[in-house]
């Protein structure tokens, strides 16, 4: 009887410890601010949707290049890039998906990693 109680207490204790980890942000890929970087998310969005006009050099009367992390960050901060993709005015060839827009917003919210 005592061994069953001891095993039950150990089980509950181990369950409690395993569920109270502070690593939730690291282990949860849905946490946007820990996983979105320019290299792993934003660059491919820009390459496939924006850089046909916003390349280096820009074409089709595009006012700036979006070929680097610094240039995209500048466009977000000073040229309302997020507003333009949210309202559908950019890119003119079609809208970004909601997950692409979320990735850009999360990259900004995460400090442009």
C-alpha cells in the first residue's frame, strides 16, 4: 500500500514538473516572436512577391529596393510597407497571404531579428 502511494506521489510530482516548464516559448513554434527571422521567413516572401520590381536596381517605377534586411526594415518603419500589403495595394500582382503578412508583422514585433 505504501509503495502504491509513493508511486502515485512520484507520478503526480513528475507530471507537475514537466508541465511547468519555462521553455514554452522555445518549444512552441506558434509563438511568432521566437521563430521569425529575416533569413528564415521574410527574405523568401520578398524574393517571391516583391523583388521582381523592388530588386537591385528597382524596376517598374518602384521607389526602393527590398533586397536586404535593412532595406525591408526601413520600408516597414518609414514607408508603411505593412499597411500597403494589408490593404492589398502591394504587391500589384496579387495579395500576400495572411500568414505572410503575419510573419512580417511578427518580425517587426520581435525586433527585426
